[in-house]
């Protein structure tokens, strides 16, 4: 079984090497640290990645690879290592796949032909309307478990129903796909990530991602230690707005300004508590913080937690700061 797994991973790695325009090792991309080494970041804020062909009940599906639970596999494939994904093994958050003649067969795929609807509210967030576009079939998850038990983050990008909305360009013959990236912050630095799936409808709509409700089964809401498959993301709901404002940040800004919300991530690749599964903590500035001019863009977890401890940042409506109970699949590709 181990030899079969190694042969299969070697085939995937060979495919990645044949199509990748990234460079091996912890490379630099326009002065940035490139974590997903099989990727090439483009000037239009897309990332070009190897595209793999799989199947799902006789249908062709196309997917990308962004994270692996095993460090050796991560190195061979040029993706992030997230050992915390192993915590999700045996839960509904992971699809068990089979491998037939070197091709991954998924139990479930995605309906890409659904239309997304997002209408900003009077203050941006909450939206007046939000309905997801693509929707996974029952049991769909971007997390897959290979026959030997190792786990890959393999979001599906296309099938006969259409393409993921983040796909900017796709070349089936060459086996490449360009996917839109978003900006955020981690460890005081600006990062780029790819948002592919979310576990609840309105968040999938806001992220322009696939609805994958099975991800909610990933352990565990409110915990981002090594005993959890998740890591913490802070999303402000009432940050400053305005495209030219360097302190812009938040879901309200994303809806009003039509730009990335610049979420704060607690951990990045190469840190043991990193996971692509983001456990969303909605955050609100208090009136006291806004009045004192403290509601500036947050880029570091320690500074944010200090504001929480002082009561300057809370959950929505003054509630306790904590996890909302849903997951977004957003692997980090690079960092300043």
C-alpha cells in the first residue's frame, strides 16, 4: 500500500513538474515568499497552478492541489504542509476517494451552474441578500483522503456543469489553471490566498466560493491548536471603508468598496498551527474604539488579542468575541 501511494504521488508530482511555472524550494515571487511552490503568481493577482484530471461517477472533473497532511507529499507536489488536516480524518469533512489507474475518483462533485447573488446592505454588512453560486453535491468536500489515509486539499475547479467562479483562465490540454487570489494579513505581513469553498451559504456567496457544507464537520469551532483541523480568521464587520484609505478593512468595506476584506489570519504556512480551514471569528469595533480612532487595520494576532482583552473589539452587537461556527477553505499562497 505504501509503495502504491508513493507511485501515485510521484505521478501527481511529475504532472505538477510538467505544468508548473513556479520554482522549487521556498521561492520568491516579485519579492514575496511563495509557499505553494507549484504556483506562479501573475501581475493580475491570479495564480497559475497545475490542473489535474479526476472522475466522479463516470464524469470528468478537474481539480487543483494546495495542501497535504504529509510533509513528503507536500514537498513533492509543491504545496503547503498542514499536518492539522489529519485531525479531520474520519469526519464528514473529508471525502474518501479511490484511485483507479492513477486517476482520483471522487464520490461527489460540484454544480457550477448556479448563479450567485450578493446585494450590499445600507452599511455594506450585513448584505441585503446573499445566495451562494456553486454548490457541492451531498458529501462533497475539497478535502480528500487517499487509500493510505493521507489527506490532500483538492478543490474542484471544473466539470461538465461549468467552472469555479475564481477561474480566470483554464487550459485543459496543458493542464494549467489561473485562479483569482485575495489579500489578507498574517503575522504583520500581507498575504495572498485562494478562497475556494465555504460551509454556509451566505459566506460562500460573499467569498464567491463553492458551498461545501461538509466542511462544518471539521474539528473544531473555537480551537486552532494542533488538536484542531482549523485555524482562526478574524473578519471585521465595521472597519474603515474607502478604496484609497490605508486603514480600510472588513466585510462592510468589501461590500461597499468591491474589494478584498483584508481578513486577519492567525497562522501562516511553515507554522505548525497553520491550516487552510479558516474558523471565522466575526469582530466588531466598539463605539469607544471608533471614537478614540483606534479602529485601524489589524495585521497581527497579538495586537488584535490585546484589543479584545481591553474590550475594544467584540463579537457582533457587543457579543463575546468567538467563533461563528463555519469554515472557509482558503490556502495561503504567498506572503510579503
